[in-house]
């Protein structure tokens, strides 16, 4: 059975607008934090190693956010991440941020493995691709 990477986040005062709801660009920051934690904790390669030692990275090629319900200061967001497509040099993933089981934001993101010398897409390392495959789901919702 495919895995889902999960973490929680408490909505902080500084992430909110004057109405007390999460200011929409902050969701991309939350998503990026989740992505970094996924790489280091679940895939066992932190961004420093990926970028500085391996000379590769996974920049975002596309990003789409659906704002389904507002989130407020002090609420706990249940953050989930999984892959919906795994190619030779790219992957598509979904992140859902929910509160009390209600999805507040859905993020769809396509990442492309890039060699930092050429700045061109490159096949991902086989060991990393195997790690990614653990999170591959057949559909967009879990």
C-alpha cells in the first residue's frame, strides 16, 4: 500500500491577515516546509545533500492551489503529501492541508529533477526514484 507523508502545523499569528485567516501566500510556504521535511525525513536526503553534494535539485515546474475553506489563527492543520505521477525526471505531487478532517487547501505541484551543472532536466537517481515510488498513489485524493 502506498504511503502518505503526514505532519501537523499550528496556524501562527504571523501567517494571518487582519481578518485572522491564513494569508494565501503563506500556504505555499507551509507546503514548501512540508516538502523539505518529506525529503529529509521520509526520503532520507536533505536539501543540503541534494543540492550541494549531489548537484541536483527539484525546482517547481507548475503549482496550483485550490482554496476550499479559510483557516484561522490557532487552528491545527493536518498536512498530507503523496505522489500522483512519477516519471524519469519529474513527479507530480498533491498536498492537502486539512483541519478536523475538512480539507482547507489542496496543492498540486510538479517538480523536475535538474542537474545544476547544465540546468537541464535529468533522470533522477535510481535510489531516490525507489523512495519516491513508496508514495505513488493512483488517484489525486487519499
